[in-house]
């Protein structure tokens, strides 16, 4: 048998049909659904008199629009548009008999946090969701694609996705990470190195010692941003850490089937002599704590650097950087650590898990948020929130002066009331620093939870290594 | 998708050229959770005044044409933005066929995804159909996709061209989903095999 990559193996195990022109139907094991990209798809099913082919493999949760403040059950807490979208998901979930975690359920949260937390995401699966950060689930060795609304409808109706096979790309992070360097710094540094189109047409497999050393939470952070590097999906081969994370979760295989599953899961790795269409290698020791300074996730630099000059770039990027610096209100040569901020957002499907909250709380213990700043923590799910309360993290956040919110996407995309005002500058643990992403004219700097917490304390972008 | 084979219906004359998708469905109606329900805002700015009252002159507000299923229109229908809300709005109103000398490309494609048949005919024939449509509710036009013909209320028949694959999809009510469902046997077989091999999924 010819050697295969992990992607090849999962692909082959899910190929339901291949047409003569190479168009393939890939069978989908898990379909995650949220309120924003699904209403027209369900509407389409109704209009055509169709049903959901595999309701037991379809899981829905509202996250994008929902307020994260107390009392959000009150319909007044939402704008009309949002209320309608959430109500539509309520109804669709009931009508079509799919698994559902409504706002009132403690298990509610960001779809990409809820899936793994409940054991829906398992190694070797195909996972789709009408959301680009579906790549997160790749941390389990699952092939996870973001899809559009027509495709959502296609998967609901047929449990398959029309696809052409992508190319294989290997991103290897060798060696060990230095103190203060996290999964977020890895994933941002990879995008900084390859660019936002570097992964276009590829499925990325992350490997190497530094990746193996990461916790499952950290691996999810890495895969989450595969999409920001342009890739169709990101993957990490499952190992003992993966199996341990999964064991005992509500929808993980039970005794009997567990052993059978493990037998297959252990075959899920890229063969030694597998062919790669592209390979990127980065030394773990070379990765520093980083922040973004511009309006693209590829605008990444170590926190010790200064704002770059547009002229130091080539081609179309020169103008793009000029525009970005203007938008961000920054001057070339300005030290990154001199950039003052007024808002801190810790949360999102990139960094809204328990380990992220622990890392931030560790920094904040016994410290206070700088005067006049707005700082909020938005746990990725109700269960993350409950656990953080149990561990005493919530108290640390509150005492430091952070708002302790309910679960949702919140200021990651500012579709709910959590938004930046024009000109406000945010240290954010989310994944996109696009113009307007966190609010009209809002300015976003992406970084790790520890770095965001450090910035909350000092009021400016801060090297976590200096704060200790 | 709704199948299209034969249609006998009222045709509304809309002899404007370059009707764009903004005119078909203005942008304020795109903030919706639905594809359906857009029919009431079809041609919104031509159809209602700023207070929301119907403009009596507009063809679809006239008693004779309120039930129209066919539009006979001017050149370059559906130009402008690619919004699929345009065919969604037309379909929701009840329009099943549109006859013109030409259509904008994206709009043309979008029609087929939504069970609408866009028919291209030469100017002289469109002119004949336009006058036929102007006769009002008593004049029913016939469209036969299988035979590829349009018949006026006077029995005059015009043939039209259509891509065989699109015709096949429309007659059988097939969209992407419909086509995939044709492979249901392959999906069933895959599912049976996979659930034997990976019963925990
Ligand atoms: S947290 Fe942000 S990136 Fe993640 S699903 Fe929500 S909006 Fe998308």
C-alpha cells in the first residue's frame, strides 16, 4: 500500500462517491450548527419538503448573537434581528429533532468549544459547521471544514459534502518552547511566516515536538487559526493526550466500543514516507511571545519589536500596510510595548477554554486592571465558566477588575452588544484583527491570554516575560 | 427544488431594460433569516411609495396581474449584484418563468437553483409576447419546458433553446442536493459500511 498522510487516511475512510470528473462526496460524521448561517438552510429543507438525514449527527447551539450579560434570557437583551435568529434555531432544532444546547443550558457555549467538550468531536471523523473556525476540531485528528449556507443545507439533507481533494502541507514545530511562549504564539507565528494565503488549497498537519508537548486546549488553539493561514483545515495526529481528553465525555464511545475505536484511532498518523506538497519547519526555540500590529493576522511580530514601516514590505502589501497603520493609529518605529490599550477581551473559540482562563488568572493573581480600562472574560462555554468558578479563577478575575461574563462569541465578532467603540484599542485573545471586526473603527491586537492579562495590568502591550 | 415541466399562467409585462437586482429586491431586505417571505418586497421601490402604500400603476399591483407567474421583460434582466435574494423574492411572489431577450449571467444561474425558468427569445418574439401579456388576466400564456415552447393566448408557438443539463435538473426538480440525492444508494451503502466499521460514530 502506498504511504499516506493523516489527511489521506481520513479522506479515504469517508469517500462515499467519486464522479468521473473527480468530484467527490465526502460523508460527514458530525455537523455542528449555529444560529447565523443556518436559518436559510433549514428554510430550504422545508421548502423542498426534505428532512435532516442524520439528526443524531447534527448538533446545534446559539453562540454568535447571544448576549453574555446576566439576564440574557430576557428577550429585551437582544436586538430584534438577533432575537429572531436565535428563535429560529430553537424552532429548527425542535422541528428537525437535532441535538440542541439552548441559551438556558449550562452546556451552551461557542460551537467549537461545545463540540469537543461534549465528546462529539472524535479522531478520524469528518466535522463540518457553517463557520470557518471549524478547523479547531482538527486538534483531535478530525478533518474539519467550515462551509457556506448552501452547503449547510446540502449536509443537512444528504450528510455529505461535495469536495475536491486538497493538497497536503506539513507544518513542523521542532524542539521546545521558551517560557512565556504559548500555542497562540505558535499559530500566529506560523501565519506570520507563511502569510494568510500560505495554506490556500492545502490541509495542514501540525507536527513536531513542540506540538506534541501542547495540551489538547493548546492544540485546539493552533488548529483554530489554520483558516487564517488560508488552509482548508488543520490537523494534529491523535495520541495518548487526545484519548485521555476524550475518555468519559458524554458522547465519547462507551466500554466495548471504546477499545474498537482506539484500535482505529491508533492508525491515524501520517506514514513516515508520506508525500507532502509543501513543508514548513519552524524551530520552537525561535518563537517569541507575539502580537499583531495590523489588520491581518499575518501582521505579527515578537512583542520586543517595533511597528514596521510600509516601505519594508513588497508589492501590494506596501499600500495595505499604509492603510492598516492609518486604521490602527500607529507610527512606524513605535515600540510595540508602547502601544496603549483601553480594552481587554479574553475569550473566543481560539482562547476561551479552561486552560486559557487559568493562564490569564495566573498573571492577574493579586493584581489590578489599570484604572479606566474595560476588561472582560467571556468563557467559551457554560461548563468552562462553572469550572473556572469552582477553581476560584472567577474570583481572581473579578478582584482584578474584569467583568465575568456568560458564554458566547461576544467581542470576537461583535454581533452581540459587546463591541468596541470607534478608535478603541483592544488586546484580544480572538483570531481576527480585520477592520471593524470587533466594532466599527475598533482596533484589535491579537495575542495569548497571558499577554492580554498582562496588558490589562499595565495598560499597554506588554512582554509577559517582563511582568513576572 | 420545485420541478418545472409545464406552466399555464398569467404573464405580466415589464418592458423596462436593465432591471437590476437592487430593483428586484433592495438591500434593506437582505437582513433576513429566510429565503422565503421576500415576495412582498419584490420590486419594493417600484411597487410601494415611501409610506408603504401600493403604487397603483405598477403592473404587479394591478388586479389583472396580482397572480402573475410569468414576467415578460426588457433586455438585460437581473444585472447588478449577485444576490440570490433576487430569485428568492421572485419565486416567493410566484414567478416561475421570465422571458427576455437577455439575462445577466449570475442571475440566470441563480434562477435555475430556485426553480425559475429564464427564457431567452429574439426581440420580435418578445415583442409579440409583450403585447399578449398586455391583454391582462384573460390571456394565459403557456410554457412547456419538455417541448421547449412558449405559446401565446392566441396559440402562436415560439421555440426556445436551453442547456440540456439545466433542463434535466429543472424538469426533475434537481439542485446540487437533488443531484447528490440521486446518489443516495452510494451514500446508503457507505453509511452501512461505515457504521459496521466504526459503530461509535
Ligand atoms: S468565537 Fe469568534 S471565531 Fe469563534 S465561532 Fe465565535 S465568532 Fe467565530
